[in-house]
C-alpha cells in the first residue's frame, strides 16, 4: 500500500466522522449555551438542569438523523471494500 493512499483513506475516514458527528455536537452545544444563559439569568445553579436537556436533544437528533448517518457510513464502507484490490495491490 502506498503511503499516499493510506493518508488519503485516513483523511476520508476522519472527515466522515466529523461530518456524521457534527449535527449532534452542534445541537448539544446550542442547547448547552441556551441552558447556561437561562441559568445565569435566573441564578439557578442546578447541574442536572444543564445535563438533561442536552441528553434529550442529542438522543432525539440521533434518532432523526440515524438513517442519513447509516447510509453515509454504508456508502463509505462499500466503496472501501470495492476498492480493496487497488489499495492492497495484487499480491493475492
């Protein structure tokens, strides 16, 4: 395997991981920011108040975006397996 090919595969995998995780992480960040602003305004310093809404929003968002995540990962995996000969070489 050529080092350029290996670097390209790792870069594509990391890019895919970032793209798939971005919606959930951004939603968690937004909810955390809103809850923090609410806590600062009302002076409520309850730890579960910031944790529970983030978990709920992230679980719902994962449920909504799961088909897209699964199809994206399957496309990458199928392309990776189909091109395996060109990555490894013809040593088999």
